[in-house]
C-alpha cells in the first residue's frame, strides 16, 4: 500500500473521529437490502431532520472510535454499516431511523452513541421515544406562556366589564 493511500485513509479516520466527537448522537445501522428509492427516502428524511448520513467501512469506524477512546463497538461492526449523525438534536437520528424501519421493515439498528457513550438497541429505541428538541422547547415555552395568557385574559375581562358598566351608565343618563 502506498503512502498516499495510507495518508488518505488516515485523513478519513481523522475526519470521522472529528464528526463523532462533535455529534450529540450517532446511530449505526445495517443498510443492506434497501433499494434506491428507500435509500433516497431515508436520506431525505435525515436531511429534513438535520441528520448527516454516511456509509463507511467498519475498520474506519473502529479506528475513529478507538482514537476517541470509545470502546464496545467492535462486536457490532460487521456487514454493511451506515451512520446517522445528529449534531444538534440527539433524538433526531434515532427517531427518523426508527420510523423508517417501521415503514420498510428491512433494515435494523446495530448500536448507537449518545454523547460518546455506547447504547445498545434498547437504548436507541428508548432514545427514539423521547420528545425531539423542538417538542421540548415548545412544551417549555407553552408552560411559560400559560401564566401570561391567563393574566391577559383576566385583565381583558376586567376591562370588558368596565366598558360594559360605562356603557350602562351612559345609556342610563341618556334615558334609554
């Protein structure tokens, strides 16, 4: 093997290690058996959720994770492996992939990483059942907004009652 090939492979490993280190979550899954339309659909779902999709050799994954001190992936690195990498929302890769697997019933999750810690299939399934980042933000904002909305409703009720009372006094003075 030439020096250029070795350098190119080392660059791939370094780049992958950097992506895994930056990622909030990474899901490794079996992608064999999917046709072109299904892979395209999965890529589109990932893209819409802000998830990066990569097909990469198991040896590169193993070298990159070893470089980061992540252990426990080796038993899962066999056959064809694709990565779903989530940088912003740690739930998104697991959620998108789990929904996709339910619809096509062809592929399967191998293992996952959450903040550098290894998750088994059950852990990935539990992660997929968590609310997404957007859902959590909406719930928090909704709960913060509820008291304000209540206060506005109470104040508008007081103002409405005051206007009705003023209108009644006006009508009484006009003799209606």
